[in-house]
């Protein structure tokens, strides 16, 4: 039996050839085409986002194509809606995908599909059949027990582990022997293995766009390329898909770096040109002084959904991710802080190869600065969008009273003493929710959103001098006038305060002749108006609330 006859015996249904496929998916006119290729697990890892943003930006800055391929060959781990988790997350970041299952109900857009690996079975088998014909792959029936036995022997004898040379039972079988075994096994095989041309002593050198020249031991293992269920392993799928989808740059996680020698062998076996590789370092975290990879199991921030829930802006996150990728980005950005982020080019060769550390403080700073710069209308829209998912009641208020909401959000923004209080959209909600009457009136202060809110009974001065404070409030309400300027209003307030036996300032308070001081006054008003110990400038708060509401809130306590 010839190898071609064996290939026909194993895959009689495959009649297409590789040259036919290469013609069907011609070279792209664009110089750059890259992609993200997530497995649909229902979880979008921060590392995937990092990879997605860098691929997208790289394609954009080179007028290239950025596509989404779904690596769903692990049927056991497949989860419904998982593709939408990825697509929706990318959408939120404004990352436009040119091709992939991005149409309605995941219909495919693009000429280089199918973009779901599970729909590409025939294509993979075309490639596998070719390798069998060339004697570069063979079926294998080794059982898990046999494989275990080999591993144990190799460990005992201190041999290099793996299925290679003499350790691969079927590697040396002739086509006739393989065909006979195939029939004995009721026309099935366990897996198909690649017949690696490497040996244990070979070293190879290849180039990585981020890391430069890399020298590594060559692959010598007869790796599994097709599983028993007829679907390929990552290695074969990568060769086939990135070839036929005409990917020019494969920018992927560093954990794939050690597979490059195998991948290069496979490209050579098909006489194909490999793409340009660029391997990204994993995002890490400091854990008890030690760097370790951000872990799905241990770190909530490993899940991109965490940032949506906490209310981080996607623009702030993109900006932060740029600092993780390129340590010079922050300096470049400082000089052009108003510039559109899309105008910042990055250079693959400048991407850091040392494992970048996730630093929430820095992310907070970047977000805070971003939220302090965007116009109030934009901030309002973004807060509303997040609230619609995470705080629907608050979203309703924002929609019902947009002008009031915007005035509340806007207090002290763009002024000289702007305290830049918002790091996340959640902060905006915390600081503006109680401007609205319904949540203010709600008794339930234990509501988780309000855990920081205070009650007047928390103020000692009120407990000690309830009557005097109440009398002050009566007088204050009588003379209350929001029309004058801030200074006049404050002087007037202090005067009434003084009339009820409280000091107008700290220095006078120290004389010992007063019940309390001006700071207490401010605290009382803050708590009465917003149930908070910290608020923006009091008079600005009152102006936004309007006279009637201020009166109501003060009276409500008496
Ligand atoms: N599905 C692979 C992963 O998520 C894709 C790696 C690649 O980009 O080639 O690790």
C-alpha cells in the first residue's frame, strides 16, 4: 500500500487539496492582518483584552485587518453565549472587528471564514491527509495506560520525556501495517501524530517581532495534531487557520513561545511561509512580594467584567493597557495629553518583554484623570450606560431628571479647585444618588450602595447641643438666600451660628467660650443635605438642589 492509499483509506471523504484552498483564500491586499482567537469559555480574561487591544491597534495603525476567530475545538468546554461575551466586551471598548462571527446571531462577516474552528473540520482534514500522503503524519492507537507507562520509564531512566523516536509505537509502521491496525480497530484511530523531523540535539533560531532573535531547542516530539473526535489540536489549527485567513502577524501569549519550533516544523512540512510572531508577556500581580500571573481563580480583576461592574471607563482602561505594553507610553502621553489615543503609534519592538505588573492605583489615577477631562454630557451618558446594567433605579432617575443629574455631576468640575472626585462611574453614582429625593427619603441606610452615608446622630455636637443646633437651623432657614455670592452667604451663615453660641472659626473656638466650631456647622449641613460627611462645596450643592429642596431636607430632621 502506498502512503496516498493509506491517506485515502483514513480520509476517503476528503477530495479538496491544499493548493485549492490557497486559491480560494487569496493573499490580502492589506499589508497587515492580525486577530484574536479566544476559546469560548464565557470568561473574558484581562490578558485577552490586553492581546485584543494591541492586535487591534496594530492593525489600525497599519491600515490592516483585525478579525475574530473562535477556537472552539474543545467541545467539552463549550458554553452558550460565550462568543457574545467576547464580542460585547470588545464593543464596549470601541474595538471594531473587521471579520468574524460578528453579525446578528453570530452570523459570519468576511471572506476568509468559517471563523468558528468547529466549522472547519474538512479544511483541517485536507491538511492532515496531505501529511499522511507525504509520510509526515501517522495514526496512533497508544492507550492512556501505555502513555503513562512510557512517562514512568522515562522518568526512572532520567530520559527526556515525550513521544519521539522509539517511544512512538506506530512511528515506524509501514502503510500496510497501519492500514491493518486501522481495520483491526474497526476503522478508527485514537489520534494522528506529526512525524517530527527534529532530534534531541538540534537548536533553532527564529525571530520574534517583540523579542528579536530567539534560540531554542528544536521540537523532537511527535505531537498530536488530530484528536479522536476529528478536530485538530491548537498546533495544527494555528497553522491551517493563520495560513488560510492570511494572518500576517500572530501576536499571542508568551505561553505559546515554546511551541514555535513545532509550528515552524509544521509550516515547513506544508511548504508554507510562517507569519511574523510576536509573543506578549503575561500580565502579573504582586502577591506577598512575588510576581505571579493574574489568575482566573484567585484575582477578580482577571475578569474583564470586574472593570465594568466597578465602573471603570473603557477609555481609561485602554490608556492603562498602553502603559502596561510600553513603558515609554506614559512619558509620551504626558506631553500630548489632549491628543486622541488612536494617534499614538506603538512599536512592536518596544513592547515590554518583562512581565508587566497590574497596578490598580495607576489604573485609578488614569481613570480619574480621564473622567475629570471629559465633558459633563459625555460623562452623564457613560454613567447612564453603566447604571442601566448595574444600577437600574439610578439609571431611571438619570433619565427622568437629566438636567438636575448633570448639574449635580458637574459641581466643581472644571473649576480651579476641582477635587476630581470621580475615579469610576460608581463614584459618580455614590456622590450624586442622594441629590434625588426618592433615594434620599428611603430609610434603608444599610443599602450597600449607601454604606458610606451618615446620619446626624453621628455628630457629637448635635447630641450635646440638640436644642441650640435646632434653633440655629430655624434662624438659618428664615434668612436663607441662595442669590448672593458664596462669600456673603458664608458670612451670613457664620453670623447666625455665632448668635447661637458657636464659634465662627477654629481660632475663636480655642478661647473655650463656645459650644462648637465652624467645621461642625459644615458637617451638620452636609449630613442634613446629603447624608454624607464629605460633599462638594456646600453652597454649590445648595444651588443645584434649589431653595425648596434644601428647606425640606433641613426641616425633615426637626
Ligand atoms: N485559543 C488560543 C488561546 O486562547 C489562541 C492563541 C493564539 O492567539 O494563537 O490561547
